C-alpha cells in the first residue's frame, strides 16, 4: 500500500454530495491530506447549480466548454486523486456499478435532499434521495465489504424537544418534518446493516452548519444577500429562535476524524452530535451579520414556520471523548469569514 510521508496510509474514499456545501469542504480537506477521492453528485437545481459547479472548479475538476454536465472527470489540481462522476444516489444500477468499478476504503455519504421547508413542497425528492439513495449506499457497502460508512444525519431528528442540550440517548421518535423523518430512518437503516452485515456505521447529527461556500437557502446566506441588496430579511417566530450555529471548518474536522481515526471495534453502530455546543439567539446572529456588513437589516417579523423547531443545542461530549472533537470558531469570526467570501464570490 502506498504511504504518505511514510506515516499516513493513503485511502480511497467515496464522498457523495461532493458538489454540496459540506461535501465540497470535506473532499478538499481529505485531498489536502493526500487521500484519493471519488466524488459523486447529481447537481440538482434545488439551489443555484452555478455555485455547485464553482465548488467543483475550486476542487480543480475538469470541465469542457461543450459540456454543461460533468462525467468521470479528473482534477487539474489533484490529478487522479480527485475524480468526479455525475450520478443520482437513487439510480440502483449506476450505484452498483460505481462500487464495482472502485475499491473504496471507506464511504462518506453527505448527499441528501436537504431543507425542512422544501420537504413540505416536494416530499418525493426526500424519498428518492434520502431513503432509496441511502439504501443503495448501504447495499454497496455490504456487497463490497466496506469497513466504515460515515453518513449525515441531522439535529432535526430531535424535533421540538425541550430537553437541552440534545443528547444522542434522547428519544427521537417524534420528528416534525419529513426531512427529519428520513434522517431518523437513515439511522435505523444503518443500525440494521451494522447488525446484519458487521460493518461500522457512524451517523453524524449536524447542527446548523454555516461558512464560506454555504447554501443559498440557509439563514447566513439569505440574511447577507438581503441586507446587501436592501431587501427585508424574514425573521421567523418574531426572532424567538436559537440555533447551535457551527462553522464549516469545525464540522470538517469532526467528519474527517470519524473517517480516518481508529475507533471502538467492539461497537459497530455509532451516532454522534456534531455542533458548536453554544446556541446563539437568532437576533444576535443577525446582529453579527449586520456588524460584518456595516449595515442594518430591515426585519420582517413573522410567525413560526411549519416544520421548524424553536431551539437546537448539541451535547458533543461523546464525539469529543471518542475523536477529540473541539470546535474553535466563534460566531462573530465565522460570520465575518462568510461575509468576506460572499463579497469576493459575488463581487459585492
């Protein structure tokens, strides 16, 4: 096996959702550590596909002028260590062929149909990607003897629980959105496959991730874009909300640790919260954006949205104990980093 600096074994890792916000950052981090990435994404139009293509360009993925879509392309920056394939998770035959064509040391499944509110409008997209797609990932791992699968769950599984901070041992049988229900289903499916087929599954319950290259449907992006362009921002539940906003670099450190570090061999099924453990009031978050922009927001105070939760607050002690996870970025620094990226990317 090829060695990096005679110390780190180079791994080949499948990263799904590689053109997405978290997937892009995870792939970039793993590549910078010397590992090989096979990245897949269907580049759907849930949000601006140009942002997704820009992330792939940042990874050095080749794209010809004649092609709008990318298929089986390598990277100018990372060469054969980064390959991209445009693919749907729910395409059973294509997914089976993917696992047949490559020998993965581990799999990082970050592809999913995201968004709580959108699940009220297009529930079938969640069944296709988050349920059928995840089953195809599990089958690929089973049939090709993958030893470790790390996958994205969500803090949404906790619903409107008042028991804070949220602990992995809490009852999460009462999701209040279809999105959350699919993520809870993923955890149950992973448990079944770990039990039946003896491979390790690590579910990560993400808590409101933000930062450079972030999604346009998330609060950080929406607030920044609206304030810069003199539009009102929507403030739900009249601002009486709090979120455990977690900066992308801190999230990536946790994801990469679960992919690469040794873990308890005796326990195959694992679930961890991955957040900042410091909830921030929504109005304080908005104030941080205003400060970074040097501009005051026009606030449209609105009632609670269906499917939303009032608060999120992660207990990350289990991830800290097992993988030395420790978030380092406070909200003001993280917000400024996003605003700086936004101004550069959109030339504001």
